[in-house]
C-alpha cells in the first residue's frame, strides 16, 4: 500500500474528491444566490429578468435586417439569448450586450463560453458612460421609465439611420417605422416596434 505523508493513496484521493465536491457545491450556491439577488434588484428597478420568447426574438431579428459588419447592442441583455440568435443569423456582426445584474451577467458569460460565441457581454449601467454613436442596431426589452430615460441619450448619440428595435415598450414621442403583434402560446401576444433615427428630425 502506498503511503503519502502518513495517509494511504486511496485516503488522499477520497479527501481530494470530497474537497472537489464541496468546491462545486459552494460555487453552485454562490452562483444561484447571485442570480436570485440580481433578479430581485432588477425587480426593484422595474426591469426584471424575463427571458425573451423565441417568437419575439425571431420577430425582432426580422425587424433588425442585420447585415455583415454591423455593430449591434442589446440593452438589458439578460442571458444573451437575443444576441446569440442574432449572431447565428448573421455571424459577421459585432454584438455587445449590457446587463447590470451580476448573477444574470454571469449566466450570460457561461452561455457564451458554452456556445463558443464572440458576443461581448458587459456588466455595466448602459445609462451612464456608454456611447452608442457607433451603433447600427439596438435591441431593448426594458420598461417605459427606462425608455423615457434612453430617448434623450439616443437623440444625442445615435447616427442617422440607426435602428432601435423594442419589445413591449414604445419609444416615447416617436412613431414606429414598423410594428407587429406576435402571438404566442395560450393566446398571449406581445408587440415589437422598430424605429429609425434621423438626425434632421430629432436634433
């Protein structure tokens, strides 16, 4: 029997296995605790984490009319599913998601790693210190209060022809270029809207 510092080899292996299990359990508990806390914070901010249904995602991508080389943002990107779908539809875009809740952001980073995605997920407040002047497409699924705050920022920063595609909530004071009611299972439905910014109109 092989001994290591007074312990048999099987005993050392068993001890290492136990330590590994505890590390995994602690990591899982930490991750889900962060996820729950982050979701609670989002609820307080009136922008809870609600995954976008596939039918809505497809409709938003139809409105976006993605082209190679475009820069695409998702504000309040959640677990990154909209940008992952956008990357699948047009692999040559540059996609950046902003998510302020650290637990949900960690989930999105894990999804990107699993998929081998080039989508960049940032844990940051997109209302502050973020310049969208290079944006071609912006996706949002936020709240009416968030849209009210974003409208002046978009007016100041978005270039002529930039497109904003929103789920559920309109951009205040603007008429959408396109609008669609997407019907989902059990008779539910939700609207998506597409807006095109024109500097001559909004500045």
